[in-house]
C-alpha cells in the first residue's frame, strides 16, 4: 500500500504541476530559426553559420560542451564573441571530467564555480541557455553509477543557484536516452524520472525548457514517420510524462550514416525539419549530433568527411528555406564625450560627433542607429555614421546638423539610439545661427 501511495503521489505531481518560465523571455514568443548543430570545436562555427543562416535564415543555434577543466574565461568569451558576430545562439552543456571510463559524479560544491564562470561572460543574447548534465540514465555519465535521486538534487540546486545569480539563465534538463533498457549500465527513462520525482517532487519546476535527445531508434535508424518514444517526435512522449507546456530544445538527434545511405540520411533530416519540427510551435532549437567529428566513435554521425569535405546532409540542410530569428539582446551603453559647435551660419551644415561605449550584447550597426533631435524643431539631424561597435568597445559617431534659412537661437536635445533604445544621456544645448 505504501508503494502504491508513492506511485500515486508521483503521478499526481507530474500531471497537475504547472510551469512558469523563470527566465528573461520565452523564446517561442519571438521570431525564431530552429536550425543548428552540435559542435565539438570552436573552429566549426563559421561552417555552422553557413548552413543555418542562409536561405533567409538568421540566428541559428549551436550546442557545445564545457567541462570543468575547460573553464577559461578568455577562451569562452572569444567563443561568445564569435557566436555574436556569426549570429549563432549558444546552448551550453556543463560536464565534469572524464576519467578514462566515466564522467565523474558532479559535486554540488562545484556549482558556485560554474556560476562565477558563467557570470564572467558577456552572453550573446538575454537568455543564457544552460544544460545541466547529459544522459544520466547511463552509468558512464554519472561516475559509473545510476543515481536518479542524486541527479534530481543536483539539477534543482544548480538551477536555484543560477537563478539567484541572474534571471537571464534559462535552465534545461539533461537529455535522456529514451531507448535505454533497465540493466546494470542503463535505466529506463520513465523509471529514472519517476525516481527523480520521488526524491524531489518539484524537480521539473526548476527548468525553463525541455531538453530532448529525440533520436530515430532503434539503432539510430528508425523511420522518419515514426511517432512517440524512440522517434524524432520522442519529445512529445517526454512532455506527456511531466505534463508541462515547455519550450523544446532537441540538442541531439540524427540518423546513423554509412556509405550506402548518405543521401537518405540527408533526406530524412530534411523531412524531419520541414514536416515535423518546423511545424511544432513548441520547438525552439534542433541541433543534430554532430557537425564535425571525423574520428571514432562518432564518425558515423558526422556531417563532415575525413578529407575535409561535407557529406550530402550539409548541402541538403543548407538548401532548406529558413526563418530570420530575432532573439532579444541587451542594448546598453554610455556617451563618453560629445562635441557640438554652437555657432553656425543659417542654411548651412556642420558635423557633430560623440564618442560612445557599447556595454550591452548587440553589435551596434550604423543601419540600426541614429542621432535624433528629440525636440523636433527646425534643426535637422542626418547622416549618422560610424563603424560597427562591438560590446565593450568604443567608437566615434559622426552626424550632420542643418540649420534653417533664418537667423535664430535653437534648443537641441540630441539622443543616440540603437535599435530604438536610447544610449546614455541626451546632449542638451543651443545652436545659434546667423
């Protein structure tokens, strides 16, 4: 009877729980390009952008792993900056250390070091996508053990500490192996999740989106038209378990490739994007595994060949019509210095300039910015010009003032705007034309 009560409690909590996204914004509420890929090396970013951000596509996604030993601020800030320049949205999966056989068990005392590291980076967009772990229903991913209770505590604790540091963190669960059986080295996903809920009943209230490894099984060779668990729509089965309407991130998926099915694998993935994932409004990102891995054991999933060329899957996905993503970025900055000569001839032009500093996330571009006279009087401001200004860089902004054909004294209130957001304080002054 006690066992039945526990099972009933778990089911009750799964079915009747609700979810409020506790992050900067819900990515389903902005225009979004779901295309992306899982990469291993920073050097693959340009090739990834060339497949995701083409055919009207912009702001695709990239999934990458950072291990405890890799937490180098300089290296990863460069990664973020490169993603910013290439318009790729990072999804970062945290990992521990590989001891030669297993990934070591995460330690809760290490979480604060992760938070400090992540806080040190200037992220690409407002949402900071963090995946906590990987396939913990495999013993090799948890120090050779299967401990759903421990993972539940770790996930909740990690999420709490990230959220306490900054509301912009968007927390995702570890993707599970939907095809894993019960055994010494793996555990059935449903059983694993039930045990997580038994230990920490509200555990799935501490995630902002659902991370899924929706592989076409069995043997990564299932039909593209399959439904439910162990298919490219496996995320639907998972959402049914937790009964939450969450944004979905498929950070791993894909068919296994061999020399006889290269085009078929490409066509399968094209079908999956066009006929399944792009038609599901809950899907935020799909980053198949893996863009470039030319060694074993994952060469059979790689889009890139050992000779440096790409298999047909690359060109096929590149050719798919995409959407221009419009993620939200912080627009912050300051006016360091401004100069404007107040004496002008009537009906004449003169240059003004400001030195500005970008302290936000977006790269400031001339086409998205302008100096305006907020008083809207007869002083005309035009031709705002500057070179692109990246975050934490300064730049010179030059503009043109034109006076009317009469002598007078004019008030001006000049504001520098980027994507509709005013930067710093306005410049108040007077123009005396004669």
